[in-house]
């Protein structure tokens, strides 16, 4: 069953065709990876799915719903969460506060209720806290829970960025280069987390990643992208041994 479907997507920036008639779909429950050289259009694909960019052409659907009818916050409401290639957190807030922001889409209380601190608000607040504490436990972030983001090492901020997306309780998680800048050990941890996110939490993952060790370790299927178009698609082993992929990497 495909959860996300991208059909004939095209986006141009001036003379540059960043995404060129690209089609692929991600099945419910799988980890699907997009690989490709810098500038291949990987992040642009994420920006199209999350509706930050308006496509020139193409269809995008999630669980049968047309994403082109949605604004970015409505995409999040449908259950699509993302991380950014360049970490986007509130530097002068704590880990806990950043993760609570990740819960934003679930807030159903009104301003009047919040002003009068109605029982419903307190009950909701407890529920959000519990969901966030679960993510903190899951990602071993307890030691950093009340620390300011600005003072944390890069590797920890990268995990908090993942946590912020997870805290929203998504059905589909878009990870843009989850291992970039991480040490070998941190990359190994990231690998276990992605595995657990899929297996224990049942969340479907679409990720962009350069580290082929990580890609082979966690992905069911891989799409190789070059100049915004599909070069190859298949299992990690199939894609890595594809002559067109080898040519694109070595010939670059
Ligand atoms: P990747 O993530 O695969 O490295 P990107 O999707 O970031 O590649 O970029 C694909 C191409 O589109 C590049 O040529 C890049 O310069 C261009 N591009 C991406 N975003 C913009 C933008 N907002 N304005 C102009 N050009 C852009
Ligand atoms: Mg990118």
C-alpha cells in the first residue's frame, strides 16, 4: 500500500530544472532513501512534499489526499513531519521546550480556555508532556532535557531535531541527511533509532542521506537521483551496483 505518491513532479528555478518529471511512491511501513550528488534535487523533493515549494507540474498524494490542496501546516496536520538538512531549532529554548513545540499540531484548546486555565487545558498539557517525555526517553535525551540548545554539541542537536519531528506523532517522517556531520558512533546510533522508529513506532520513513552504510543498513528501497531525475530505483544492493549510478558518482 503506497502512503506517499509523487507523480511527474517538475520544478524549475530560473533556467535550472531542480526536479525533472520525477515519480516514486513510498509504501506504508518502509524506509525509503533518496541518494544522489549535491544539487541533485533531494532537498527540493522534500520542500515540494511539505509544500514549501509550489511545483511547476506534478501530483502529490498522501494516504489518498491531494497535498496540492494543503498549506505547509495542513501537511503537518495530516501527519507528515520533517527534519531539516540545516538544523532548525530554537537555540535559546531547552530541549524539552523545543519538543513541546513539535506537539503544536495537536493543540485543540482555544485561547479563552488557556486564559482561564480550564481543566481541559491542564489535561491536554499533561498529555503533551507525556508524549514528549516518551520521545526524550526513546532518544536517550534525559541528560539534556532542561539544557539550552545553543550550548549542546552538534551531534546532540541533530538528535533533538529528530525528536522535534517525532514528538508530533507523524505517520510519515522526512529526514534530510540525518547522519550529516555525525561521528561514526553517532551515525550507528542514528541507524538504530531509524530502525526502531519504523519497527516499534510503525512510522514510515523517507530519508535523504549520503552515508551509503546507513542507507544500506536501514532502507528497504533506494532511489538514486541525478539532475532532478530518477537514475535507478531498487534495493540498496541493486542501486549500488547499477552502472548508471556508478557512472554518475565516479564520472562527476
Ligand atoms: P540536493 O539536496 O540534492 O543537494 P537541492 O534540492 O538543494 O539539492 O538543489 C537542487 C538544485 O536546485 C540546485 O541546483 C540548487 O541550486 C537549486 N535550488 C534549490 N533550492 C533553490 C531555491 N530556493 N532557489 C534557487 N535555486 C534553488
Ligand atoms: Mg540537500
